[in-house]
């Protein structure tokens, strides 16, 4: 009877493939040299990093001195990323900015063969945008109602914490999602939008004058929990298949049980995220007592499948309908910043865009650097200068200057490069009235309030 100990004695390190080899060896009664020859024919071989990066398309250029360092950094990190052995293609969008050495940049798209890379969709799985057209109604009324309905910041809420039975049942069949933690997050985070650059935007169609609402957020804790599990499984395969690949670029082979289950988990997270948007839009519609004229949505941070090819879009909008199964009239949403229109675009796949467009305006500098650059002004001054004429609200009542327009790339530059590189055609613009964002909600986070009280207590005179 062959056991794992026998394989170790033959000189092999304990690995996932032991189980299949042991089963086969015992069924066919093979030993000694015959066993070793069989093992050599079936055991995984290491995939090495490419000596030189694979070529990729560059749909971006620096138009100002400030952008030079950003674009150079994007290319540098893409050059390192494109040495990953699973990758067969890639492209970069005009709103690109680096996320770390050798990692997929925001605004990057890479194609992997038979592989899903959790690090290339990140924790904010299925970050996406949804638009509802409420018709000829005052934008302020819509923003007021929507503000009263939505929720930003940490944690969840109880008002909408009931999953559709069919969705909950199928979640329970997935090995990655069927846990008490996962189901709790799926329920409690419904109707919430998180923080960072997520928003609820209200504006008016340039073409029709109708008031439209756009929400921007991802899969919240439900998706983040899947990402954490995915990275652990990918790391297991990395050590076995390609140990020289950086941990952030580890992958799960699709043709494994783990890969199939992870792909299904991604689809369920997509369904949940669409439900989350819909929950907020429906609640707003009901409170307004207005039946929506139109609604559509699209992801811009997800993994898309075409045969055995997996398109990892880290902050890129899918133009090609084959990537958006619930596409409506091939329309997509591309937000820029709170003072600029949300673009409604339509476009076709090309050799250089791989079927994608930008997802927004992107950043040239980090949030922290932006704050340092404005250290000479008060928060109130900066806010007044950059939001004049707009109804800008922060759910936490604390302004986050790292989300103001100057923190982002020049919107006109992004639009020019979209046209130059063939990245979708603008068919309408939702002109800004105002928006709601999380703001600096951590100022009043429970742990910080507790710390302040403790400090005050310890320093009483």
C-alpha cells in the first residue's frame, strides 16, 4: 500500500498532487522505478517568470510634468507584472496609477490563461457603478432622499439585511462563501457603500435634462472575505507551481476544483453587488414615489472570462458586451470626479484596448501626498474653492480633501486620451448637481472615540 511517506522517501516534498498519485498507484499496483516514472509524468512542473516582460498596449501618455513620474511608474510596474508566466496580454488605460512594485496598476488590464489571480481584482471585488433615471425632478429632491436612504462608513446596517432566498441558498453551496462570517457580511452590508472614493452622485442629463443618480461601490465585506480566502488558496498553488512568482501575483488554476469554485464565487459576489446597488436605488425610488425611466450598471474592477482566458480589469470599464451578460444597449458609465460629468459611453473592442475603457480620472499622487501638498490651507478653504456651485456632502460630516477634484487627474486629459486611443465614444454626460461620500468617518470611529475619552480621562488636572 503506497502512502505519502513512500513518496517523501522517494525525494518528493509533500504536495497537493500526492492524493491523486497515491490513489492511482494503489489502484494499478505500481512501485519502485515504475512509480517514480509515473510521478515524473504527472507531477506539476514549476512555471518560471519570463526573462523579459510580455509586450502590452499603452493607451496613456503624460501631458504635464506632474504626470511624467506617474506614467513612468505605471510602465515600470507593468513591465515587472508582465513577466508573470500565466499572462498572455495586457493594456493600460489613461487613468492608470501604480498600486505597488510589480502589481497590476489601477487602470490596468491583463489576460491570464487558465488562471484567476485574486491579487489582480483586489479586495474591492466588483467595484461598479449603477445609474437610475428619475425623469424631470429637481436634483436636490433626489439627493436629499438618497442621502436619507444610503449608508457610508464602517460596519453594516439592519434595515436591508435579508438576502433573497434563492441567492442565500446558492451562496451556501459554495466552499468559499458558505460560512457564518461570509453570510453575516452578505446580509449586514446590504444597503451600504463603504468609504474611499465610493459615492452617490446626482446630476442632469446633458441630452434630455432628466435627473439621474449614480452609485459607486463594490462588494463590501462579503467580497473582501472572498478575496482573503482566494489569496490563501493562490499562495498554496504558488508555492507548488511557481515559487518565484511574487505572492501578490499568485493564482488559482481554473482547471482545478478550487478554481471552478472560486470562479462561481466571483459570479455570486457580482450578483450580490448588483443587488446592493439595486437596494439603494429602489429604496430611493420608493421614497420619491417615482418609477424609474431607465437603469443600467457595469463593473470596472472584476475578472471576465472568454474561453480559457481570464481578463483581470483592475479599474477598467468593459466595453465588449461579451464581458457584461446583463448589458443594456451596450451603454457604460465612466465617472470622473465630483465636479465633472459622469460619462455615458459606448464602444467596441480593438487590438489595443482589449475590449476595455478607463474607469474614471485616476490619481497622479497618493492621498497622503495630496494632503501634504495642501498643508498651507485649511480644510474649509480647500473645500470652498473646489466645490463652489455644487451640493457636496460627507456622510460622516467630516470633509475628506483627498476625494476633492484636485486629488484626481485632469478630467479633460482623460477624455482626450479616450478619443485618441479609441476607448469608447461619449453618447451623453450626466452634469453634476451634487454627491454624497463617506468623508473622514474614522474620526468618529468607536475605537478613536474611546481612545480620546481615555486620553482626556488620563490628563485631567
